[in-house]
């Protein structure tokens, strides 16, 4: 009888542990500032460990995303980790604990700096910059590079066309992409989520190890 009781007790404890672990994972994506529009995308990013909240209860959905935060998120999407060794991009404004992400993306051609020595880590990101980052990270291209938007700089036109063609994002108006509007953390998460659903190749390019 004691043996049966002990076995049942162990089974109950294991069930509790696994259920606690499950709810703990779900709780990470439960933020009070995430509405139905963004919930699925944020849940996806948190579950994949691409992103986390700005606090235990807030994701910062309506907060404009910083270029450094976007870089870390996209680097994780592409499979890079803090252990990744990439050539130093030469940016002096990148915090040391996040340099792995910026260096990896710069080496892969996914991001550019504001200058040869500045990434603009704490600057916000525009919709045009977002288009380049996501199109480059997910290897998205357009078959025609034709867009109806009059506010897109030609150097970003191909990236914007790729995202529109893949139905990842659209314009803010029929002839406006909102190219110079800053993008929020919620919007960026939504676009990453949509791109992730395409299941395209995001294998990191070969990185030359530097010591």
C-alpha cells in the first residue's frame, strides 16, 4: 500500500512540475499591453525566445523599437547566439553584451551603421529600415521591385517590394508606405512573425571566427 501511495505521489509531483513549466512558458507572453492584434505574434516571438518584455507585465507594444533591440531580435531569428564569433563591425556605440548580434548582422549584410563607427544603437527604427532588415534576414526578394509608394527612397524600394509581395506589410495609404515613420515593438514583432511563418531559410552565413 505504501509503495502504491509513493508511486501515486511521485506521479502527482511530476504532473505538477510539467504543468508548472508549461504555464511558466505561457506566462512569459502574458503582457497587459498586448491586445488581440499582436498577441499571436508576441506569443510566437516569446516562445521562440526571439524577444522578451520590457518588464514582467509589459512587452512595450506601443513603444518605438530601438535599433539595438531590433538587431538582437533578428540575430536570434537567424540562429546567432552570444557565443557566435563575428568580425568586429567597428561600431563604438554598441553595448558589449549585444555586440555579438550587431557584428553578426553587419557581417551578414543585414544591417548598416549610421556611419562607419556608429550603429545608432539607441536610435529608433523607421519602416524603411525595418523592410531592409527583415527582407535581408529572411532572404526575401521581389520579382518586379515595383511599388505604388511615392515616399520610398530608391535604395529601399526592393526591400519594401519584397515585403509587400510576401504580404508581410503594406502601405499606410494607397501611395504611402510610411517610409520614415518609426516602427513600434508591436509592429516589428508582427512583421517578424509573418516572415517567420514563411519558413524560409534563415541559416546564418558562414562566420569567420576571430579571437
